[in-house]
């Protein structure tokens, strides 16, 4: 946990979020500024700054996030038509929140530039 991290605060309930799915290790919630009809963020409750900081002991957790993405897609009703899962890293990746998160985007036809 990082005291001043926005997504740590959402993960431990200090800040509100519209939850889609939650278990002991992962939280999925609606993005506050959606770029598509479905725009969900999946985060580990453990503070990891980005994909670059994933450690060997996090491998099972990262796999579990992918299983949670399946569940979130089902809850959101996008699994039939398809969707996108992406994580931004650093400056050129336009990462703005430095707590690992995966965007699950769908509900419309996506282009590669979104
Ligand atoms: P990034 O740009 O780091 O890949 O994505 C950060 C995402 O977090 C953005 O899509 C932004 O809209 C979302 N976001 C930022 N602050 C909040 C917040 O307080 N609540 C929620 N639900 N999403 C947020
Ligand atoms: Zn954090």
C-alpha cells in the first residue's frame, strides 16, 4: 500500500469507485472518464507502480488479473463482440496513475488508435 497513491486509496475503500468485480487481490471498477461505452480499470490491490515493476513473485497475480478481466468482460456484456485490454507504461505510454492498471475497453468498434 502506498499512502498517497490514488488507486491504493480506491483499493482499500478510502476513495469511492463504481465496482464491477472484486476479490481479495484484484479490483475492477469503471473509469471516471470513459473513452468508450465500456471502460473498466483492473488493478491489483498490491501497489505495483507499472508493468516495469512486476516482480517474479507477482507472476501468479498478473495471471489472475487476466482471469478477472474475463469476469469483468462478462459482467459488462462485451465478451461476445470483443474488447481490448491495455496497460500504459511511462511517459510515452501516457501513464498518468502510477499504480499498475489494465484498461478494459469495449462496447463499440475500436480502432487501433482507439
Ligand atoms: P492511465 O492514463 O494511467 O493509463 O490511466 C489512468 C486512468 O484512470 C484514466 O483513464 C483516468 O480517467 C482514470 N482515473 C483517474 N482518476 C480516477 C478516479 O479517481 N477514479 C476512477 N474511477 N478513474 C480514475
Ligand atoms: Zn498504489
